[in-house]
C-alpha cells in the first residue's frame, strides 16, 4: 500500500509541477506587452534610452545590461508593423524636441530609419540602425548595408523607369575637426529593401571622410544634398583650396563633375 501511495503522490506532484511551469511560462509571455500607439512607442523608447544612458560603464554587469537594454530597444522598434503605427510614431517623435535616438523618414513615409548609440563594449558597434519600409499594408524591419551610422536625411528620386529610389544620408563626428559621411541608395523590391547601384563605379553607396585643421572650416565645408536628392555636392579640403565633386542624377545614375572654389555651393 505504501508503494502505491508514493506512486500516486509522485504522479500528482509531477502533474502539479508541470501545470505550475506551464502557467508560469504563460504569465511570462503575457508580461511582454508592446505599445499599440505611436506615442506609447516613443515613450517606451525614451524610457529605454534613458536606462541605457544611466548604465554605469564601470559596473561588473555593465556589458550584460547594455546588451539586454539594446535588445529591448530592438524588439520595440521591430514591433512597428503597420503604416498607421509608423505614422503615429513619426508624429509623436517630432512633437518632442529632444530624444536620445534618431528617427528620419522619407517624404512618401514609406521608409524610415532608427539610429542610436548602443554603448556596447568594444568591439561591438557603437551605432545601431534599423530600417522600416512599407510593403503593401505592412511595415517590415530590416538591417542596412555597410557600417552603421547616424542617418540624418532620406530623399527620394525617380528613375526614367518611374521607380522610386531612396537616398539615405548619414553623418558621424569622428572628432572636432573630422566627420564621416555615408550615402546609400535603396529601392523597395519584391525581395525587400535592396541596394540600387546608381553611384560612380556601379556602387550603391558613397563613403568618405572630411577633415580640416579648423572646426569653423569643417562647419562650412560639409556634404550637401540638393534638389530633393537630384544633386549631391561632396567637399574635398586641402591645405591650399577646397574643391567639390558634384554628382547629378540623370535618370539612370549619378554622373560626376568637379567644381573649384566657393561658387560650387552658391
């Protein structure tokens, strides 16, 4: 009888334990509640970036905490899955002047990029980008080509074939007297957000660094994108003079023309 009692008792405990684990996992899943409105998304991201900013880099658990917070940020951004939610988020972002992350969108609202400082320990990337693009009635998150950079502008140009091309412009200050610029061209295709090879040497990007011996000089000699992306002016600073490479889009690709002196930016 005792053996039978222990078998029955053990079976009951096993069933109760399994039920507890299942219920606990179910409750944990319920705890992950993502924002359902654009303002809630911005509030949630602002809160996470504040937590990231307050992390003590000298703490033993700093690397783990930084990775965990960045992962939470990624999940919130990637939860933006409808054009309506993205539009609400963009409006809420613009209503507040200061954020610890960047958010830019294209004129047609079909492409947006979130950029931020990860504060991850080396050799992890200092900057993270997540692009969001519209496909039908859905918003799809994706990564971007090249080294991550703070994207500050998105322009749209139209090809001769009436295809919309998105020109993403990024900038990072390397020091007080030097900046890194990146320009990438993308199109929304059946395969997703794909690189478009319209720059010189059949590239889908331009990457370059501008450096001077003077902070004031750097402020006056920077990348310029004009005519809604149809013209790009790239500075090249030397000891004696400043020259400019002007790229103009002809409907198929950007073609180059070099201009000397200040008349290039008039």
